[in-house]
C-alpha cells in the first residue's frame, strides 16, 4: 500500500479539456506503457520512499510496481466537498466540472504480487476503492466523472456507471487496432481489439463514451489510422482525443531498448532531435485531422498538440509560422464535448 490516501486533487492538465480534478488510486501502473512519462514526473518525486519499497529506479522499473493508495472516508469526503463548493467562476473553462479516474495510473488494472493471497487482497481493495469513490461522487455531489482506462475489467462497473446518466463519460485509450504493434509499445496492457470490444459493450449498455487515440506511434501510418478512426466512428463517441508520442525524459530510450530485446526495428529516428520530433508530431496530428474529417469525426476531434510545437526557434525554420501558431491556438482553446444534460 502507498502511504497517501486517495483524494480528489486539482488536475495539472493544460489544453487537454479533460477534467478539473483527478483521483489517482495508486502509485505506479502495471500496464508499463513505454511511452509514458509519469515515471519521469510524479513517480521520481517519490524516489526516496519508493526505494524503501524495493523500487530503486522508478523510470527503468516502470510497469513493475503498483502501490494502491489506502482509503480514508473522511479525507476523501473532505476533498469531495471542497471540489463541490469551488466557485464555478474559478474553474477551467474546459474542465467540465469533472473528476477524472485516473491521470497517472489505471483504475481497472490487475495488481500483481508474488503472494497470491496478497494479490487478491490488493486487487479487492483497489476495486472496492474505485467503486466507493464513484458512489460517493454520485451521491454526495453534483460533479461529473470521466473514466480513462485500457482495461476491459471496467465492464464490471458498467451498471454503476449507468447510474450517473449524463454525468459520466467512459473512455479508453485506443492508439491502434494492431495488437502486435501495440504489444511493443504497451507490453503489459490489454490488446487494442479487446478495448474496442469494451467500448462497444459500453455503447450497448447506454453509457456515453469518448476515445483517446493516444498516443499514436510513428508506425501508425495512414492505413492504420484510417482503420482505427473508421472503427471508432461506428461508436459515435462524444469526443475523439488525439496526440502522437511526446518526448519525455527516458521514454524514447525505454521504447528502443524494449524493441531491441524483441528484435524489432521501429521508426524511432523521428525522435532523434527536437526538430525531427516536431515535424513528426505536426504531420501526424494533421494526418489524423484529415482522416477524421473524411470518416465523419471531424467535428468530434480534439487534438492535443504539445506546447513545444510553438517553440520560437522552431517557428523561425518553417514556411508559415503564423499559420501554425493559429492552428495550434485553435487546438488549445477547443472545449471537448459533454452530454448536454450534465450539470
């Protein structure tokens, strides 16, 4: 168990239009996605404490540790009441007065442990914590909820999610439908085809959904992206978010090392310099924008371009810097969709 109870905390997202607050139910994530930059940010801040729990390098060992947070009813309710009472004029214009599960971990992952009994205890605790937190938000507040997961285990809570009506949006990260490609970048996460099936089940259950086409990989070419977006369009999601892989700390090194161990060659040359990454990021964002328009998702697409794409030195090297900045500003100021009846 981690040392700090789960509470509703302010979100640090910028230009994402995801939420106002987050609940992170654990430190660490068993999915171990190689592109993730959480271990280089929030996890490394806890390095001294993690060392006492057997984690010597939070970045290199990402995916090998998950410490569920303890539950404290009083602390969670205090954070919930504070969020509920916050003056709406002080909220983000794109936050939807929403609490997101989760931003640095997955609320529906499987927690592993060498001791089967301990594994059962930890998973039961984590599952019950997520359910109880959702129930309290539903019953003790008027806040909205956004769920983001890669796990089909979320289906176990579909009946609970339905009780929120339009106050809840359920979403999954779905960067590709190529299971073999995803296995390289997301070695311990459930297969993308299983995620698509879970989204289809959510739609059938009457739960409002969104999709995070994020992050897409350099190998996601036009055919791959078109296949994913075409499948997503049939779900009629409220929003489709998209971003390519962003360079953060050691994530590129993790990707290359894992690919090498599998004998795979990836297109990681796009990460070789800041400028090659910027060109890759912009081209993939604009490719997704074009395909989304062609398959009927143009009005629902919400791009997540990194703020570094407006780097002044980079702008000096391109043909139409004013046009790029205008396009970026439109992306950053867009407000994502939410069911109309939500508070």
